[in-house]
């Protein structure tokens, strides 16, 4: 029987593997704060569970994640949850409040999840867009169905990329520029060829094959898996990933501040879909209020 951590489902561990499922299919698994804190709670539970050696992150419905939920946070705010990082005062004026919010629920969470000392596998189906990339990129392996597509269209909104700026590390420098400048879709097979996706399976076999892969990994000694992950993560950080991430996050905040000065909201509304423009001012105005 599954334990629900709304809106995230924590499965029953078996054969050393647990599944954590994003469970907002009606919103295409768009990320509100409840989903992000629920995911953090689920990852913590898996990290503490001695039965769990490998973690699969999957998603209900036909879309892995459509990114940040720009239609609202379901009435929840970061202030409604126990503070995970050390940045707070999410309603502070100017850019201070938004920077604190994004450090807590985006960059902070992603760095924390990347460092979980157990192998993690993102099982991605359908579409994985913008902020959805962050949830896949924190995982050690990404496996995808053969019809899966990836996209980061945020340059159209006046931003330089998602808050967890792994683009040049995942795609390579020139491909990352091409991808961001054009906002083109990237197929699962293209993503595999450039090394962003580990394996591509037939859509109908995705869950089954991911489970087999996870159970195969779980046969290895747990401490060796932890140390192999740590060695590779440290190697990537020694090449400058962490420093580049912090610099990119600062540039991201500059973009927000720029558009706030011009439009009064932290994105360029002219680049947003028509369906989002009407409520976007109200949404961002709500983020800037102290409780």
C-alpha cells in the first residue's frame, strides 16, 4: 500500500528500489510549492530507508513535468512549510524576496537532491519542459520513452534558463546555446546521443525496463554505489559546475529584476502564451506579499 505525500506518492520499496511519483497529472505535473516540498519529504524518506538502494522518480499521467505552475500555488506558500535551507523572508520587497524563494525551492532543493547519497533515476515520459528539466537533471540517470521530448522555452519569457542551470553541462556549450536561443524540442534519441539521456526505451516498456535497470543497480554494494556517485559529482564540481551554477543563478535574478523594473513583474509578459498573460500579474503580485 502506498503512502501519499500529497501531491507526491511514495511507493512501497521492493528489491532495493522505491518509486517516487509526481502526482499532479491534471496540471501536467506543473510544480507548485506543495509538490516541491512533498518531493523533498519523499526524497528524505528514501534517503533514510535502509531498504532503499535506488530511487526512481516518475510521474503520473502523460507528461513528466510542464515546469513551474504559473497559474498559482494551490493556496500554499513556502512560509507554510518548514524551512529547508537558510534563506527566508520570501515576501521581502524588491528582488530580495523572490531570490530567497528561488534559492529555497529551486536552486537549494536541486542541489540537495543532486547530492542524495543513493543512485536516482528519472523516468521521463511525454514532455519535460523548463522547470521540469530541473527534476530530471538532479537525477543520476535519465531514461526516457522513445516519444519523449524536452524543451526550455524561457528565453521567450526574458530569462536565461531555468534556476538550476545545468544546460552547458548536460548538452555541451554550443548545443546549449542553440537549444536556448531557438527553444526547439529535443527528442529522446537526440538527448541520448549528446549524453543527457542515459537510455531510451519503447514507451510501452518504459516503466518495466526502468525497474529492471534499477534492480540491476541495486544488486551492487550500497556503499560502493554511494562512493561512485560522490566521486563523479565531486569531479564535476571540481571542473567548476558549482561556481558556474551560482553565477548563473545571479544572472537569473538580474533577469527577474530587469523585467520587474520594466513591467512590474519578474518576466517579460509579451513572450508568455496568451492563456497565461491575463493572470500573470496577479500571480506575481501574490508572491511579493509578506504573510
